[in-house]
C-alpha cells in the first residue's frame, strides 16, 4: 500500500531541492534518513521532515517502517514572490524568491532491496 506526505511553500528554489531529492530517490527509508541527516544542504531539512511525516502516516496503518521504500519524490515549483532591489539613478532590478512543493510517496518493498537502490 502507498503512503504519502506533502510539504508546500518551502522557501528554497526548486532546483536546489531537486539535487537532494535525486540523492534519495528509489532508496529504502532508513538509508534515505541517514543520507538526509548527513547532507549539509539547507534543502535536506524540509525533505527529511516530509519523509518522516510519510513514515508516520505509514505507521498509523500498522506498516513496518523497516520494509518501506521511496517510490516517488515529486518536486514542483510553487508560487514566486517578485521583489525589486534599488540601484543607482532611481532604477530597480527585479528578482524572484521562489518556493517549492514536495510530495513523497513510500511503499512497502519487502525484504529484498529495490533495483533502483543501487543507483
């Protein structure tokens, strides 16, 4: 059975979050937690929280946490805040503060490691 968790409005750009998501995609949950705990990127924290929420959702329905594996990680762009930086001669330069939505789907994999885990 599939279990999922979603985190919205993460104040980090989608590109930075995808780097971390690619590192744990297809791995077993316990291995993914270890990778996220040791990753020095700021984007690892919201992904770890989302993964722990998905595990809690799975435990709620009596699933064994040791047999869970990550099926999908979907990183989507969220809303963008448009801001301006004042520069000389009364002009302004525009920039965007991007947000990200993350959806993690986990599933019971059984005892053998998945074929994607070796990547």
